[in-house]
């Protein structure tokens, strides 16, 4: 048994029972990293001795009889846009080389409180946008792992860590999860604090998680959801109990709205065929639903918001070293200076009514079923792929999850994306668990 291949929930139980130690688990992850990292390049910063010290502390703490957190002794990878007091946080750009935060961001602090071992910082694309980092796809190193949370998705996919966190401003959790064949979960906007995380757009930025099972994704997400005065979009509310509710049997078999969306023509023919077959497989549990014409403007709306917000939030990087930014980054920042205020405000004003339409749809259906990406991971490392199938749902701030249930024409993973109404994250994961069980049991 290689501990690096086991899931976080199982590993946490094994540590709690004394069957294994956190140090044994960390050593297994280190061994996997030593085997895979040269080929995959998932990590920006690693410190094996620091990981071992954290694990040893966890083991000593457990032996004392003190109560342990739900992630006690479990290694977690942290995307290199989250501030960490024990590792540099360099945002994937040479402009921030050597940047060392004085304290952890809220998300990392919550992970430490839950008992997690911070394994290291995973590779991000430049400033969490499109320009690729060094990471390769674990299923085929000649293909992209997606982005911008490239390293987090790849590290989980090949067993370097059982869990990792990332961020999404357009498709940066769901797309790499699809390409790398893992579960990617983007909770509702404002569920997880972004305090101490590189800001691109307050309106669009989400924190998400990567795992190799829905159970593990719910486990870590539960630990991260909390009100934080440092992030005004988080709310004082009861915990959603994602793990508990997602493991329950739904009161009735879920029904899914198969939404092709206005960008269906950008999916590969193989992906289109696969989703048509999935819809047929689900039979009476799935209906084709067309989005109203108002959704046709969403891609342009998100682009307006993202470019303006990035132009403002990344101005310091321009002043410090514009010539060191990629052409893509300079272009989006420049674009943001040309968007009219009336167009920016109109793009934001269209969010509530479209979000309300999703809410009303999910009174009849349990979740929306749609592609996580245009297809399997494209060949080549000069792009991270097209996030277009994530755009609508990020714009609306609704929860989304990518499930590794299918393969593309080249045998690479093809993620199934499920989407729910804002705030109903637990029901979404429960429906996702039902779907994954049905597909795997009957395939």
C-alpha cells in the first residue's frame, strides 16, 4: 500500500486511529514528489524539512490526547498566490521574486487550524492569468495541465499531495481539474475568504479546492468556509456541512438540466458526442434546457469586469516592471483602461437577474450538467486551454464542480461540470455524488 495513493478522508482516519503517522504520510508524499516532480513541475517552493517538522508536531500533538482537527496530519498544496509566512509567495512572476509575506492568508490559517501540513507552494500561471508556468499534465507531459491553478491540479492528480487549493477568476479550478482528471470544486462566490490572496477581481475571484474524490473535496472545503472580516464578501452564516450532506442519499433521484450554453460550438466534436451520450444514458433524469438569449452577453460581460478590475488591481506590477509581463498580461491590463464605465456597470448589473434564472431553474432540476472544458487537454505547453465553459458560472458566482467521469478521443480526462444555485453548495455535491456513483456503477 502506497500512502500517496490514498484519499484524504481515509488517511485522516488512519492517522486518528494510530494506524499510520503523519510523518509516514509526508514521507510517502516526498517520495512521490521525488519520483514525479522533474517530469511534471508542479511545485514553485518546497521544504521537506519543514514538512517533516509539521508532521512530527502533528504526531506529538495527537499522542498527547488533545482533540485533533479534520485534516490533522494531512499534506496540502497551496497555489503560489496565497500568502504563506513560511514560504515565499511570488505570484508566478519574476517581478515578485523573493517576496516573503509576514503572515498566512486566512485560507492557510484555517488549514493549519484544521491540522493540515502545508507541503509547499504549487505553480501558478503568471499572476493567475493565462501565461503558462512550467507544469505539465500528469496524464501526458506533452499536454497542458490547464491553468491558472496548474500545479495544484497536477500535484493532486499524481499523488504528490491528497489535497490542494487554488483560485478561479474565469476557469482556473474547473478547467485544470478536468484536464488533470481530478475533482475540482469552486464553492459559491464569497464562501471562502480571499483575504491575503492575490486579487484580480473582487466580483469574480473564488477560492477552490482539488481532491481525488468528492468526499475529500467536501472535507477540505468544510475547513475553509468561514466568515472573515478581511473579505467583505464572506457572510456570517451557519456552516453548510458539505461533507455530511454530500454523503447522504438524496430524497429522490436527482434531475439534471443539460445546458449546452451559447459556446457549445467551441467544444470538440468528441466532447459534444460524449455529453450527448451522457445525457442519453441518464434518460429521464436529464433534460436538454436552453439558456435564454440574455446569457449570450455573458462572455463579453465577464471580459469587461475582469479587464477593468485587473487593470486596477495589477497596476503596481505594471509600474514595477511592465516589460517583464507577458504580452497577454499587458494586453488585458490595457484593455481594462478602454472599457467605458457604463459598460462595466451594466456588466455587473446583469448578474442578479441571470443568477435568479439559475435559481428558478434549480427549483425544477437539482443541478445543471455541462462540459467543464472544450475537450481534453490540448497538446502543447504554450497555452492552458480555453476557459469558456466556466465563464457563465464564474460570472454568476454559483457553485460548480468538475467530475473526472469521461475520457476524450486521445484517452485523456474529460470533466463533467455540475452547477447549482448560489449558496446551495451542499445539494450540488450530493447530486454530484449520485451522478458519479451512477456512471461508475453502470459503466
